[in-house]
């Protein structure tokens, strides 16, 4: 097989890595390019195998010199490298978008590697038999890994659902103050529910979501005291929220606002934060980010 699939996989991985850093269309282009390259790679491998091996998989005739040297054989085609590449792609996504997707990618990668190990063992058994008989058995044409791909799809779907916060559902109404705690004050990092923004009280920060992005790319909040965020979701039927992370979108979460569908708006009550730079992120759509400066 030529070098074209190798080049195309390299281009796909390059765009994918750019997308993991810059998001947006780089990420989409990288995924599409990598998937197409893997499919092309699989098709070329099957075509090469069909050209080199007869369909009836007859035993190869013993060579005139008495047989192949010990340990020399032609391994059959395998889908395992493609499955491992797909799993690794999900692992990279998990490093960006969160732990549930990362866990799904790790389970997919372990599954692909175990299946690859089983294929390697079968090839080793064939080599041992060829050394003793002088006949090299052609490996059968591999079946498409529909069950493994189905399991991969289920793991990825479960990771996306758990990462998005759909399950378990987040509370949509504010908890009563003065509960089990001694003072009723919100603990740092706790989930703070939101009250309707119909209140005449002006908020310290206003953030608007529209067309699956934040209108404001940056905002400023006071340091050392609790403050409020007037979050306005302008996307009809689309759930959004505001979570605040320390330093970067993947940093430690210090505030988690309630998710709600638009068009609607709510007031988030945020506990006091130390002065510094934070990132606000939509937990449903992690590509929605902005910079919050607390001073």
C-alpha cells in the first residue's frame, strides 16, 4: 500500500490537534479528515488483502526449499489499528471536554488493545504451525467489527450525556437558605441555583448566550464579596448555563449555575471569589467560553 493513507492520517491528526487548542472549525475539520483517512486506510488494506490472498483461503504450497524460514509469515489485515485510532481520538477529546468522555475513551482504547492482542496471539499460533508443517495458512478475511463499533458508540453516547449534565439532572430551583449549614452561606464550588431575573435588582455582571456562543467574550466582577450574574439565554429551546473555572476552561470549577432553555434569563448568585482571572463556560456546549476578570 502506498503512502497516501499515511499522509492523509497525518493531515487529519494535525487538524485535530489544532482544533483541540483553537476549537471551532479546526476541530470539525480534524475529525472529518481523520475519519475519512481511517476509512480510506481500511478500504486500501482490504483491497491489498483481496489482491494477495485467494477467496477460498487455500493453504499455500510448500516452497521448493522446504518451507519458509521459522517465524516468517504474512499477517492478515486487521481493523484493530483503526479501532485504536478512534479510541485515541476520543481520549484526546476527553482531555479537553471532561472526565466522562475521557473515561469512555480509555475504555474504548483498552477494548481495542485487548482485541489486537487476541489477533496477535492467533498470528503467533499460525507461525508455530507453519514452522512445523511448512505450510502457511492464509488468514481469513476479517469481519467488520460491528459489535465493537456499537459498543464504542454506546460508550461515547454515555460519556457525552454524563458530561453534558443531562444525567443526573441539575436542580432548576434555588435551595432554601439557612439549611443544614450553620450560616446558610453557599460553599465555594457548590452548585448555586438561579432565580428569575424579573427582580428589579441590577446584576453585577451580564452575560448573554446567542447562536450557541456567548455574546460577551469577557466580563469583570468584584473581588472579595458575593456578586450576581444576569444570564440571558436567547437561543429558543437550547439549554445553556454559566460555570466558572479558575484560570482556564479546564481549571478547577468554582461555580456551577443552573441549566435552562431559552429564551429566558436568570440571576446567578455567585459566592465571593479571590482576585484573578477565571473562565466562564457553558457545561452543555464546552466550546462556549469567555474570560472573567475578578478585581
